[in-house]
C-alpha cells in the first residue's frame, strides 16, 4: 500500500503541474496571437482585443490553482525536498506572472472604457449625420409638396384620387364576400389587410386615413417625427450598449485582476518568507 502511495504521489503532483502549465501557456499563446492583428490597431481592435483577453482571463487563474496545488501536494509528501533558488523555481516565475497579469487587467479597465466611449461617440455622430441627411431630404420633399399644392390642377387631382379611393374601399367594405376574399387572398399585402380591418371595425378610420393621405405636408411631417423618434432610439441604444460593455468588462477585469494579484503577491510573500526561514532557522 505504501508503495502504491509512493507511486501515486509523484504522478498526481506532476499531473497537476502539467495541467496548470498547459492552461497558462494556452492563454499566453492566445494573447500573443491576438496582440498581432492583420489589420489596423484602432479603437475597435483594442475593444475586441481586451474583450477576448478578459473572456480568456479565467483560464490562467485555474492553471495557477492547479500549479500551486501541485507544489503543495509535492511539499506535503516530501517535506525534506531541497528547494532551488527562487529565480530558478517555476513557482516563483508563475507567481510573478500572476502579479503582472493582475496589473495588466487593472490597466485594461480605463483603456477599455475610453475606447468604448470613443466608439460610442462616433456611432452617435454617424447616427446624427445620417438622420440629418434623411431629414433634409424629407424637408425638401415637404417643400416641394407645399409648392405643388398651390397649383389648382394638383389639388383637383388629389381630391379626385381621394374620392375614387373612398368609393372603391366603401364598396369593398359593404360587400362581405369581396371583403373576405381580399382579407384571405395571398396577393393582398399585409399592410392593406390591416387597413381594411381597421376600416371595417371603425368607419371613421377611413376618413382619417384619407385626410392624412390627401395632405402630403401633414404626411411628411408625420414621417419627419417618426424619423426623429427613430434617431433618438438609435442614439439611446448606442449609449446603452456602451454602458453595458463598460460595466461588464470593468467588473470582470476587476475580479480577475484581484484573483491574480492575490495569488501572486500572497504566493511570493509566502515563498520568500519560507526561503528566509530556511536560511535562518530559529534556535530551539
């Protein structure tokens, strides 16, 4: 039984160390690959780089845990094991790396927030620019419609089209068979079906619709209000996404950084104090 334990102890120790080293090296490999992009290193790249790094940040923490448990298991089974100098110990360099990663993840927090705010401001600027172009185009159409309404011929044609449309729709609503055929037909667009149902349920809805459609200025003003509402919605969405990204990455980076710094600094302190106590044993 003792021989089995003597065999298992080194195996378990080396397995824990190997798993820890593999996890740490896999993170470092991903970090190096991500740090050298094929394109330009702009704010968007920095956001993606930091996000990917933080998403992988828990992997080395687990690796360090495996490594430290491996060293603890090794020490608990062989207390007389000779310790090499600190600078030659893998444990020392792993703890030093942990401290450096903790500082790195702390630095990433303000950098990420600044990049997110920059991109959010650019997105809002693009939204405002596109919206301004659409509003200018719509204002031009409204001005043209107002000019056309000054022509008696145009007003006469609009009134004729309005009366013709009203007559056709009224006849359709009064004929139940034709109404059902139009509602159930695949060739009738969904928006027209919706309008027909509204007209059927509320006859006044037809008059309101005709008033809106026969007044291009009012219709353009309505579209302008919808455009402004949509612009504000997009602006709020861009700001909300930036805020959520900042909070998410700040919390995750802070938690991971705390874990790294705790493991690194506490481990180095314990390692150095152990070395010192072995060099200057207390007198009994």
